[in-house]
C-alpha cells in the first residue's frame, strides 16, 4: 500500500510559509503605533547622550576639546558619534527583534504548535528578519536626515558607497542574529545574551571613540568583530571623501564575516532545534 | 437575609498578597541566574564607552574641561553615581510599566485584576523585587566600577541618602501614572525605553545639566530628579549644585506629594477607562 502524507512540502509551500510569517510579523509590528515614535526619537536621543557628555568634557572654554583633538586627530565628534551609535543601534535592534523572535513565540506558547506544522522551520526565523530589515532601512534613512538637519552633520561622502557598505554588512549582522536566536531557544536567558553581545560591540568597536585609545589587547579583540569594520566603513563612506579605496579592506572583511556568520547561524539553528526537540524543551519557558 | 462576601479584605490579607507578589517576582527573577548576574555588569558596560571617551578628553586622568561645568575633574565618580541612581529610576519604570505588559502577554492580567486586592498594591508589589535587586546590584556595581574605573567618595553617606527618599517616593507616584498609560496603550517597550532614556539624559546622569544647550536647559530644570541627582553628588563628591542644597531638598519633598497625588488620580481614571473599554485581557 502506498503511504500518502498529509502534506507534501515543496518550494512553493515553504515560500507560502515564509510569506505567512513575514505578513504576521509586519501586522504585529504596525499594530503597536509606538514604533513611529521609536523611529523618529531613537536616532536623536541615543547619540545625544554621548554627544552631550562629549560637550561637557569639552569644557566651557573648549580646553577639553583641544585635548581630544590632540589625542585622536579628529576635528569634530558629532558625526563620528552619530554614525558609531547608529550601527550599534542596528545590531542591538536585530538582537532583540530577530534574536527574540523564537523566544517570544516560546513565551506566548505558540512555538511548539508552530513547530508541529509541516513547514520549513528556518522560515520562522527568516520571516521575522525581513520586516525587521525593512524597518531598519526606514530607521537609517530617518537617522541620516535627522543627523544632517538637527545635529548639522556634514555628510561629505558618497550615498551609494554608504549603501554598498550597509548591504555588505547585512549578512554579518543578521547571521549573528540567527545564531543568537538559536542559542536563546535552549538557553532561554535571552536578556543576558543580548547584554553580553551588545556590550562587547559597545566596548570593543569604538562607537564613541577611536580604537587607538584602547589598550593593545582590546584593539586585537576588536579586529575579530564585524561591527568594527562596519562602523569604520560607514564613517569613511559617509563622512569623508576617501571613496572606495578607503572602504575596500572593510568590504572584504565584511564579506568574509558575512559568509561565516550566516553559516554559523544556520548550523546553530539546526543543531539547537534538534536538541530542543530531543530534550522536550521547545514548549517550555 | 445576611449576605456574606466571598472575601473580606483586611490589612493582613493585603500584606499577604503583597508578599505573594514579591515572592513570585523574586522566584521568577532568580530562575534565570545569568540574567540576574548580567544586571550587575550591564550598567558598567553602558558607561565603558564614556570612560574611554573621557580619556580622550583628559590630561593625566583629569578632565579639566569637565570640571568647568561640574566642579570636579573626577568625571568617572560623577558618572558612576549618576548610573547607580539611574538604576533605581529604571527599576520603577520597568518594574511597574513593563511588569503589567508581562502580565498581559502571559494572560494573567485580567485574572489578577479580579482579585480583591487594591490595584496600586499590585504595582507596588511588582516594583519591590526590582528595587531590592537594584540595591544589591548597585553595591556590586560601585565595587566593580570602583575597581575598574575608580570611585572616590569623600562625603557624608547618610546625608547623601536624605534626598533619595522623597525622590523615590515621588517616582512611585510617577510610576502609577506611567503603568496606567501602558495598560491603555498595551505597549510597554518603546514607552519605557524612550521615557527612561529621556529622563536619564535630562536629569544629568552622565553629565552636568548646565552643559546642555540653553534651549534644552529648562527641560532639565523642570525635572525634580535633576535636583535629586545633583544633591546626592554634592553630598558625596562635592560637585557644584544648581540651587542651594536645602532648596533642592524642599523641591524634592514638594515633588513627592504632588507626584503621589497626580499618579494615583491618573491611575484610577485610566484604569476605569480600560475596564470600561474591556481591553484588560488583550495585549
């Protein structure tokens, strides 16, 4: 007797599942209108904290600023901090949104039932990244405009080169998000992991200061983090007129990191997913 | 015929409910030990970029430019103190606003609301664990922060604690109103995150508020927390104050009464609205 399965999964059904996840995530995203506030407010207030601290450190007579210029060789700090914090915000949002996507389902009690459906399981993770990517592009656009008009940042570089850097950075940023989401399904302590990863980026990648300030061992660590190259490349592409030659090495490193993190993300997802099913922990929280 | 209510709430039953709430949150918090440990280091990670940035503005470890605004060249002690006080402010924001959102998401909000417990007690219960944890983590933070970045406090600790009491009670009043807004909008993350961050910036946790551009200074001066932070720092590390210390204390006491009154009234009114709309069980 020929056995007939209840469903016959194929490319088309996988794509339908992916599309359903994308639609669901987008509906949830726009359901809470506070995202509009976040879109306009975060790009201003997050760098503002650091910019105002730098202003206070500069002093009334600018004596601190002179020291800063002598130490770092930079003439102004506003654009420098704005770009650094923007990249940090990107990685932070991906960690919370993509990294938390499966954990959120676990908390709501829908992960186990979704897992029982004959769908491509990676679609749950990939599907939640797509609306997130769209919202990130909106955030970057708004940030650029706000930095130019409110903070008077002079974007003397190339828009197309900046876009190229951002596109090249996507696999590293989201690959790390996938890996992170996979760890979180079994480890469950998502907050601690977000704090750890974003903390590493915050300290080692020079979001508010040149890496030359760091001790040698910290500079050595920073070379292994893709965000170091993203921050340097976006600063060079958007704020200077160095052109492609100024970001060529960063782009090469980002491509390598992208392949690495996507592969790690996918492998970890499969491994953790199998482990969570074996231990029966997928429905727990 | 005499009717007998299903429950007869008394002070003792309220205290039992409060204890149950605190126990539940406490158990839940320590159930995830990594999260708990990371909360000690999290604020230190936030200030690490400021430390390195400050190094770039300093000569021989002294931030001369910074002292022109604050009255001290020891910017790391200034920032560490600001971060500790900010943690308490965040404990109220997250403890009340976010805890209600958690209850909504887990589907227990409506059933909790049906119990014969004063609703403000539920909010207080949710914030107590956060405050206790914050007190413990703050001590850890000062010890580790002191070792890593250096912390030198030569002032009177007891005198420094005095402005904290009215500041925290006033914050509770604010927290009541804030929790009611979360209940109405059914969204907490952005609200809690943005509001606590703005308060952090404008109350001067990372820099003296007189370094703000002139048009932003009134916002800082309108926040009572600014005076709380200012008074604690002046007492502990001898910074310049915005107003004479006794005036700052009086302002904080007035703030405490006003905020407790406004917060309670706002909570009662918005909570009634949410019940009328029937959205209590939704998220």
